């Protein structure tokens, strides 16, 4: 059987024939990457956090996607002018999703905002605007399909296992990043300006979070390795091995 991978939706207002309406969306790049790796992708609409337990009875792995900023109040900070796109309902839903997935040791891959909300859910903090911290612009939306900077990776990490490398070139479409890695996690990859580019949960090979967008690098086999790793772990869970 194919493992079912729940993709956390990005709710946003989209103009349709009847006018602007809230849609629970996921990029086709996430869907394609999961399918290519052998998983069955399903979109998880953002509902009340009480829905999480029901979702987790139906899936074998979780994929957290990109989107707007996490509410700074979630990590004890006040918003600055550059913070934008905050969605309190999505924050609450995904925090519960992460906490429940960790309790179940469910395979989980987090990208971009997904990494940030994972860190916050576990008690870490964020840099609200990377240029203020390092002077470097990491929000290169104009080159979303390109590798724009290099990342160095801890050799003994699950990330290195997934990528098959300890250095990779990545795209970069974010203006926030991990500040203090949460208790129970460790940073395992860094950009050239020391921005944290990946975190993991030691002792669990099933939870990996990256700051870049591997789904957009679909022609790069090493980055697709993240989805293969997720699906492999989810397959083991579906077969009763996890």
C-alpha cells in the first residue's frame, strides 16, 4: 500500500468566479514531490486543533508547508514592521499537529514556515527579519527554482542521510528563520551567514525540518531525497514497523 502523507494546507483568499473566497491550498510542487516519492498526498484543511487527532488516525506521515509568518506572541516577542501574513488559526492548528505527531513519533518533514512553526511549537524562537540580523537577503522569490546559496550540513544528521551530501546548494524564499533552536532539537545545517537552515529531533530519524523549499527543486535528486526519506518512514509506519 502507498503511505498517506497529510499536507498541511495554506489557507488564503483567492479570487474565483463568484469573488474572493478562502481556499485551503497546497502547491502542486508539494503534491508532485510526495507522489513522485511513492506516497499518496492528501491535503489537511486548517480546522480547529481538536481535529488533529482524527487526522492522525488517517495518515502515516506529515508534510508542513510554507506560508505567512508565525505570530511573534507564540515565542514571547512583539511583532516588527516586517512581520506579515500571520494566521492565528493556522498557528494553533499546526502547533497541535506537530505536538501530536511528535508524541506518536510520526514521520514529519517541515519546509520553510513549517520549520519555523516546528521550532516554535517545541519552545524555540525566531528571527523576525533575517536582514536585520545578518545583513543578507534570503527572500529570493525571483529565483525560486534556482540554487542561490550553499548550506553546510552536519555529517551525522538524518538530513545528510536524506540528501546524500554534507553540502548542498539551495533556493531561498524566506525572511524569517530559527533564532534559538527549541529544547529537544538541534541545528544541523547553516547558510554562509550562519542562518540556521535545518533542525532535527535527536533520537528520532523521522522528524526533519529545512528552511528552503526542496519541492521547488524537483530536478535536483538530492533535494527530492527528503521526500523519499519521508515516504520510506511513512511506509514502515503503514506496515506496522513504526
